[in-house]
């Protein structure tokens, strides 16, 4: 079983939930429309998860240890308060069983990615290639992925939006 990750920008979490999950977060009402159908600016990051893989890139760019990151992605769907993990409700399927999750990336990550310049790319690509959680074909593959994230972060910042990651098991 694999997990796929789509990163996209949206003006707010309500829009992000509507676009990625379904109206008001009701995944059962999902119309089958994708991020493209909502006009979202998004990237298919395949197996580049936000917390560990992207988090390590952020740590390299900040020049800190991964464990020292002060901010991490925040789960916004399923909502732990409206439906706590593990809770069962008679006649209802738990959103936690859907294998669909939505996280918001920290603002400082957006700023950091948006500010990465071309001179930093070779060093960051080499560092990112060294992590065990992901396997890049070569340094150019890692560099291309960084450039893609940086470009999305710049557009996110320029539009005053937030950056989200939808994961699907």
C-alpha cells in the first residue's frame, strides 16, 4: 500500500477542505471532482510526505537538525474534535477509516521555500538525496522537486494563500 501526496494552495482551510475532501468536509458527498476542477494550483508530489520528507528539506534549508524544527504541518481533516480518532458511531463510517488526510503547512515553511535561491539548490539537492525516506533518481531529480516546491510556495505567498497537503492511502 502506498500513500500519494498532492500539495496545493488555497485561500483558507474551508476552501481547502471543500476542494480536497468534499463540501464542508463530508467525504461521502465528494462529487468526484479533483483539485483541477476547482481551479487549484497544485502539484502531484507522489511519495514526498509533508512531515518527514519535506520537513527534512526545510531543516536543511534552515540549517538545523530535523528534530529541531519549530513548526510542523497541522492536520485539519479529519477534525480530531468533531470526531476523535478511534471513536465509533452507530451506523456511521469514521472519516479516519477513509485513508484521506489534509494538512496545512506552516507559514514559515512557505516563506522559507519561497526564499530559496538558485545558488542553494545544488547543496540542498545533495543533502535531500541523502535521507533514507525517499529515493531520488539523481541530484537533478531532487533539484527539480525542490524547484517545484519553491515555485508553488512563491505563488502561495504572492497570492496570500496557505499551502496544504492532501494525502491518500
